[in-house]
């Protein structure tokens, strides 16, 4: 059962990683387009088109000279998708500095918007500039609810620092540090520093099995998928499966024995008949006209 849970957890981490990759890929493709056609593009239209067809919430393009363009226009700051330099300087922003630092593709740390939504930035460097895709993480909870490791499991997605990004546990809040949760306070160091881990512990009289799997994200970043299972529920399921397997094995054995008995009876029937004939002949009462 433990092996099954580990295998299922690994499968689910791949699904989550693919979700992030699908949302980050548009800026990688757009960067390739800029590498060959940078001077021939209307920047504001290009980022708007890329965001529209990919489903990414917003794409921003900033240049080293302070020009910038966004896929969602704003009358005050981005009229027609073109930025006003005096009101917004992309070069001073953390995402722009990250893109310059890595000189390639990278994911930012997860941060919280003014509206309370979780946001992940995907940055890609281009010639004299940086592309940014805003990836909203609203669908993470939906992805987590689809995790099918074992019935009754409680699941969590946390970032590399332990911040909860999604959870099926009603007692833990998004943005809460997992280190403050009673299930994980003594295990957080292990959970956040291993590719996979399996631990058993008892909290408030309840024995728990805790599984952690690293989610390897595009660009070298990582999160963790953590599943907590009540030990009794997991073992009861194992016991039930074991009993079912024994019942099947016993049933098959009985059927097999019956078949053997029937076959042996058919095989030895002539031998038994011959034995009776010889016995009768020895007693002088046999019928010599019988054929075997």
C-alpha cells in the first residue's frame, strides 16, 4: 500500500509540474519569435495576442531603455497596452532584475496580489529586455482536489520555503507556513529537503502516515506535494485487500482440488474395474466374457 501511495504521489507531482509548464511556455515561444523578428513587431499587440491564445492572465514586455508593453491595457498607466515611463519603470521591478540575473528562463517566488490572489511570475530574457508572464494559481486547489492517492488522504501543495499554496485541509490557510501546522512542525525540515520522504507520527492520539514528493518545475524551481493518511484507514484497506486475496486464493484452490478429484476418478476407473474382475476370477465367480 505504501508503495502504491508513493507511485500515485509521483504521478500527481508530474501533473502539477505540467500545469505550470503549460502556463510558462508562451513567453518561451514569444522569446524565440523576438529573437528573429524583434524589429518587425508591434510589441503591445504581440503580447496581447500571446496572452489571448495561451490563456495566460497577463504578459508584460520590458526593455533596458525603460519602454514596456502589457497585454492588459490601463488608461492611467498602460494606455493601449503601452506603458508610461514616468509611472512605471520595469527595470526597478523584482521580476525584471530576476530575468537579468538568470539571463534565460526562471520562475519567481509565489507572491500575493492586493486582491489576495496567489501569483507566480515566469520570466524569459530576450535581447535588451525581459518578458514576464503572470500565472494565477487559482486552479491549484482544483488540481489538488483531483489528486487520487488514497481515499481519505489530506493533500497540500507548498513552495520550497514551506508556504501553503493549496490544501484540502480546512484547518490550514493558504499562505500559512507549513512549519506552524501540528502535523509538520517536527518534520518540516525533512519534508522540505528531500526529493521523497515517508514518515510516521502520532498527533493528538491519531497515527498518521506522511508522504512528501518534490514537484520539479520548469526552470529549476520546485514545490512539494504532501499527503497525510490516517494509518488505521490505510492499514484497514490493506487488511481488506489481503482478506479478499485470501478468499480468492481459497476459492481457486477448492475448485482446483475438485477438478483433480474428477480427473483422477476418470483416470483410475478402468484400474478399479480390473481390480474387481481379478478379485471375482480368483473367487471363481468372474465372467470371462467381459472386456476391459
